[in-house]
C-alpha cells in the first residue's frame, strides 16, 4: 500500500517537473524570439 502511493507520488513529481521545464523552455524561447525581433528592428 505504502509503496504504490510513493510510486504515484514520484510519478506525479516527475510529470510536474517536466511540465515546469516545458513551460520555462517555451517562455525562454519566446523571450529569445522577442530579443531577436528587437535587434532586427534596431539594425534596420
């Protein structure tokens, strides 16, 4: 009983961590794209 609940908790933690990394990656990609747009508009 205890083992299965801890296993489910680990699985939930892993999924939660992956979601956070995915969101942070999307946010960092968006900010990088914004920076590139700013650099391009400044160079024109």
